[in-house]
C-alpha cells in the first residue's frame, strides 16, 4: 500500500473504503480479489460485434493468452432501441451483455465493464444515441454558440457537452436501465471487478482551450467555479486587473454576468489569469462530469468496486488532470497506440514515468487501459512489431498492467491476435509469452527506482493550452507526433523578452536528453501530481517560465530540507502560478539542500551544456544510478525487488540499425524472457566507457545484439 507525501494513504481514505465494499481492492501490483492478488492483465472483447455462438471460443483464447480479465464496453447506442427503451438480450442474444458476462464468470474470468456514456470504440457517434447527438440541449457550444463538430470517420457529428444537464439526465436514465442486468454480476456474486467511468474524456478530441464549452450550463458552472475560487468580486478584480470592470453593488449579479475568454488576446502577463482560469475551469468541468457519472452509476446499483478512467494519447496537452480526476475515480490509466521509433520511445517514457510515479505514490497499479494490438482501418497502420515495441517500452518505464485492445477481432479493427471466431493468430504467441514472462518474474511486484524527477507545474500546461498556435488542430495531435511547446505554441513574449510558452518545455527537454545520455533513471511529474509523485526523489528539476505557485515552492523547500537537490529554470519566478506579480521575490536560497555544495546553482538556463554539467555534478554528489548503453541511442531500464536487487532488465533499440548493445549491470547472467538466449555478464571490464551502475565494483558488462526497433526483456540472476 503506497503512502502519499502528506502521510495519507489512498487505501485508508474513508471515501475509498466506503466505495470498495465488494471484496475488490486496488493495490500497487494490480487487484486484490477476495484475498487473491491478481496482476491487472486484460483483453478487450466486444460481445455485440461477435456471434454469440463464438463467445466461448473467444473468451477461452483470451484466457489462453494468460489474461485473467476480459474488458468490454457496454454501448448505449446498441442497447437503446427507442427513447427509454432498451434491448438487453430479451429478443436479441447478440446484445445479451449479462449472458456474455455470466459466461466469462463460468470460465474463470473477471470483467472490466465500461458503460460509457462515451465509448468511442470506432463507433459512429462514439456509441451515444443519435437522438442525443442532434439534440441542441445536449450539444457542446463554440464561442459563437454553434454546435461543436468532430470531423471523425466514418461520419462527423456534434459532440455532447460535459456540462449539459439534459445530457446528464439521459445518462442517469441509461445507467438505471443497465442496473438490473449488471448489478447482480458485480463481484462476489458475479465477475465484474472494475467499472470504467466514461472514456478518453478529452472533450471528444475538441479540447482546444477556446473550442468549447460555451453551453449555457457550462457557463453557469464556470461562474460557480470562479465564485468558489475567489469568494468575492474584489478578489477576482484584483486577480484580473484591467480585464475586470468595476463591479456593481450586487456581488451575486456581478458573478452572474462574467463571460469567459473566447480567444487568446493577452498582451501582458497581467492579462493571463483570466485565460489560465478558463483552462483550469475545463479541468474542473471534466472532474465534475466524471464525478456525476460515477454517482449515477452508484445510484443505479453499480458500485462497490474500483472505478477507472483512461487518458488518451497526448493527454498532457488536454484539460484532463489526473490529480483532479482521482478525486472522483480510483485509477487513471493511459491508452497507448505508438509506432516503433525513437520519437515514440521518448513519448512513451514521458507518459509512463509520469503515470508510474503517480500510481506508486497512490499505492495503485500503473495500468494501460488500452494497449494497442492492431488499429482501426481509417488510421495509419500499426504492425505487430509496433505493438510489441510499445508494450515492452511502457513496461520498461514502469507500466505494471495492460488491457490488450483489441484481443479479439471485430468490425472496424485490423490486427488483433485472435480472430472473431476465437482462433489464435501468430501474434497471439507474443502475448502468451509476455504473460508468462510477467508471471515468471512477478513483474507486477517489482519497482523501477527513479531518483530524479522532472516537474512541469500545471500552470505551465495551462499556459501552453492557452497559447496553442494551430487551432483547430489540437495540442494532442502535435504531442502524438513528438512535438512539444516549442513546435506548437505562440512565441509571444507578452513584454517579457522571451517566448513565454516555450521556455519550460525547452528546459525540461534539455534535462531529459542529458539524463538519457548518461542513463540516469528519471520520471516526469505533471501538473498537480506533486502531492503524491515526489516521494523518494533525490533531485527535483522544476521547469518554470517565470511563474511558480507559492504552495509548490513550499513543497520544493521541504524536499530540499529533507536533503533533495532542487534545480529551477530557465527563469527566476517573479510571478505566482497565475502570472500575478509577486509582492516580494522568492528566497531561492531556501532551495539549497543542507549537504549541497556552495557552488551548486538553484537556477539554470535552458541550455544543453548547462544541463549536461548539472547532471554530471549530480551523479557524483548524489551517487545516482546510471545505466548508460553503448552505443548511444540504446536505452536500458532496471527493475528491482523489495530488497533492492535487480531482477529485470529492458534494453530498447528504437533505431533502424542492428546493434551490439553493451551495458554495465550488477548481475551474473541474463536470460531473455521472450526469446531463446542466456547471456553471461563479463567481470572486470570497463568496456562501455560509460559510468557503471551506482558505481558498484560488482557491476560487469552485458553484451547483447539488438535488432532494429525492438526491446529485449531479460531476467537477471546472481
């Protein structure tokens, strides 16, 4: 059970205990089901897209892959035949979701149920009934008051509003219709052990800061959000400065007349609080909506087991804030659909390390809610080697469980390891071997130590959303391609003399590259995850473009007093997190750790040379572990048991060349867990010319051939 920095365990939280009443609990390695500790390994099967006569064969093949859980959506549009009328197997056996789940239970499988309301699943209108999609009261609104269209194949549609009261009323009715069929199937009387709340809640991929939501119900929620945040009009007026007109006598009337920004029009830093509040409101909107969906499920009798939500690719550029969502759902996982390439390796490392340290702090598993196996026919193709590279790279950087999506073929999908009749394809062998490798090493119980954390404050992510330069192309589109703020944000300086939205990203990337070259394990900490994601850090690298929240500064000061090295950059904070001028400068000397050398700077520029020098000093001063590989461009990660012994080594070659990789490792031999091969570690060799792991005299040299765009998973023995 993990303990957050404040000393409060999520597992001990009264709110969580009250929800988990059915004998199912999350733990750091997966699920605890009736006292059994189970890795969180699942496969997706869409019952309504298969002939019921093939359900058993499909489920048996999923089980043969070593997966104990089956994941399925419950699509609203498939089950609703008319307003308020639902077909749940009374006449059509293909839509008998309860029969499908009972069969899974009979076969010894557990179920992750995903009732939406949004499911995507490459369905037209993302599984929401068309009558609601075309209902103006349910539609998200643009600044001009128009429906917000999603240009999606096979047919575009106007997206629902997460604030619409009419939409929430309809969702509650749908969940209540599911209740009688699904509630009896909750564990322990049935197989359902997890419930997903909604799906990829990035506002239906129209999540630009000024794309939406200007629905009347969203505007009302926005005004309530401002009232809760500022309490008084005077406080809001001070925050917004010249952007706020003199308030009338009636304070309630003044809050009721506030309008949100409709485009980025800031000219000076003091103009930013209004825009950052709008971006923060989007996070609040999604948290509120997911909380309402979760309560609606509970009121329909679907409660007592852990809940989850999946964050899509590029989630760091959206309004999805995992720290806030975990207030209303129990686990936020990630979706992965990557190619095998150097840029993908870097993307997976950033996303997964952020997920991993957050989950470790919360005592829950780092889970891929969708681990791509195949692809939709209207997306760029993903080969089997892409899927293998992605899942192994994610595991290398801390993933502990995954849902194979799709495990079983269906319409609008190509490349699943099992066909729709339940017959295994050659790709099934990879997933079966991977399950066996995880079981053989008890991989779900291991830890990847990351003594270095790159912290990107939430204010910086809000700033890059507000200053995104390429609408209607959203930030996530660029993130999926590996582009950061440098490539997608406005370069306006707002009178400060430097490109405000670009600075923090440039600084973080400089340190990322310097740490990668020397093989120092690090993790990203995003947004407000600092409350749970800083434990065990020896070095905190905080990116700031000149703004820093006082509460975050205090957290950094506390870490420094505990002995951690703290580095800020590239700009000295002269604003708070909302870019309001500080009444007096921060005292950065308080960030100096008691044992830090007098010449160690607390403030660095976004310069590769400065980052490289800082990394070299930190390795020596803090005794940081290093797993540098020869040649460069190959990456190694090590996973340890509770005693701190290295047990699993991943070697990643994302490039196009066949290489002989050399890495110093504290082990006697290594056994490839997915391919035949056993390798001896040579002692007394400094062959790589790189720093050895933790400076141990016992470290030897492991030499292995790596094919292009592949990952090797090796068990280590002493």
